[in-house]
């Protein structure tokens, strides 16, 4: 082991111990808000409907309070199949392939093997056969927010399509980077199980682990990551939104299509540029949609770079196989349009079927579907919090951007599933 490597290991171990010690102290942190905006797109208005949009849980000002320690999946409470009779009104055959996809990501988890083996043995099951299958192998659990409410927030995301090139030019000047070689990501749970889902990111300077470059530093006139570009695109704001979505398709000037997926992040906190514009008085909250921000950018070209830099978070990508049916989620399987959601994995197991009761974007039209919890997101925090994957392209972007609805969720878990009781 080299001296440099030994310093690195010792530093990481010390850092983990420090974080663990802090986690056990009586440190006070802001309370969680169930109305936190999504880390995906700001809302995009859709044509008005005769009926008003459903009320979204009121956001209360954050106040200092002791850390609330909730056991893993501790917000789930055993319910009854009668509580979700409406699942029978959904076209469950449309969700079946998404469930089989979940099973491919759960094959090494003992609690799921019996139910997944049974599912894989069924050939093109009917609606009734699917209902009977889930009732036979699964129990229903209601999930609540940390504050104890049954209602939470449902937002949307999608896979954008950008135009780009493998080489930089006047037409394609904006880079999308692969994961930097000097980025160090420390999974603290490897040393301390109680710190599950906690990661520290940074880079070494001598024998010190320091914060990684911010967006402003990465996008400076002397970019520190030069040479790590995967592709160059034609629109700076679209490149920014691609990072928020976490994956996307690049239509290359050669006619090929490049599939990019999330690789890592620089460790800095996400800050909504829509919020920044509202706080500055440059637009109202109702105007701070994706389209509204694009309109602002066209009128304020000279201010755009400074606005984007107000969000220090930066996402790095990796190339994915071109034959994937959808972007890869946190479960490691392709997402299915309108059947996959992102959840908080502390409270809902990845891969689980989830009955989601919400409404279509900006309307009261019911949207009640059996979804699969196959992804996570930076702003997807709490027990009743979901990001609805709408698919790729303009329609999906419109629906995702307009979605900021109230919703309720029930989780289906195999009868063999074991977890700490609520």
C-alpha cells in the first residue's frame, strides 16, 4: 500500500467516525417539509381545466427540532386489501412487465424470491390472475409522512432529448462530463450501518479530503475537468435540466442516439433556480416553470450563467447501452414510462409495487395506478413522496413539469418480508 493510499484510507475512516459521532449527538436540525419541491423539473403549466387542482399539503416554516430517528421502513403500517379496492380498476396488465423488471433487480433478495419466481412462471396473465397473484403473495401497508399525515406530494420527471456531438464546436459548445477520476465518494454505511444512505464526496488535497468543485468552478473559463467530456450539446439550459432529470438521450449530429445515465454527483446541495428567480422578484411562483425559466433565459442571456451557478450541485453521467427500453433507475433496472416512481428508500423498499392515488397534472382527474418503486431522487424525502416517471420527449416533459399533486400511497410487500415494526 502506498503512502498516498494509506493516508486516504485513514482519512476516510476518521471522517466516518466523526460523522457517526455527530449522528449520535443531540444536534438539532430543521424539520422535514413534506412540500419540498422536487429535484426534478420545476412545474410547467398545462392548459386550464374546469376543475381546480387539488390542494397540496401546506408547507410550514422549518423550525429547529431534535433529530427524529425512525427505523428503516418504520412509517409502514399493516393495512387491508379492502383499503385499495380501486387497484382493481387499474389496467394491471400494463404494470405487469414493470413488475417483472423489478423482480430482475430483486433476484438476490431472499424475501422477494418466492413471489418473483411465481411471477416469472406466469405467461401473459389476465387482469384477474394478476389480482389473485398479488393477494396471494403480498400484504398491503399504508405509508405516512414523518409528521404522521397520509397525504404527501407527487411530482413528475422525464427523460429529455438533446442535440449534441462528440466534438466541441460553435454549434455544440456545452459539455456533459463523465465521472471525474479525482472524485472520491465515501459510503459511510460500509463502516457504520446506522449511517445507511449517507455519503460524503470530495477530493484529496495533500492528505486532506476537501469539498469537490462547485458548478461555478466546473463551468469556469479554465475548466478543471477538461478531458472528461462525454458529449457536447447545443443548449446550456437544456444541459442543466438534463442534470436535474439524471438521464437523457442525445441525438448526435451523426444520426446516432446516445443514452446517458446518472454516474455521480459533486456532493453539493441542490438549489432550485426557480426559487432563486422568485426570491429576486424576477418572476412569481406560478411563472417559475421550466418554460417560464426558458423564456426568462432568452431575454436575459447575460444573466443565465450566474443563475445556473446559484445551484452548486453538478451531476456526472455515464454512457448506457443503446438498446435499453428506458433510463436505469436506482434499482439498476430500466424505468417504465407511467409505471415507475422514485421514492425515499429509507421508508419504501426499492423494487416494491406501490398503489399510488393522486391526480393528473393541474387537474382533479384521478390517477390511480399500481406503480413500481424503482428509483430515488435528491428531493424525494419522506414516506409519502413520489416522483412519477412520464417517459421521454415533449409530451412527457409537459406532463412531468406540470405535476405537483397531492397523493396517497400503499406499499405491497411479500408475506415473507421482515422489517422493524413501526
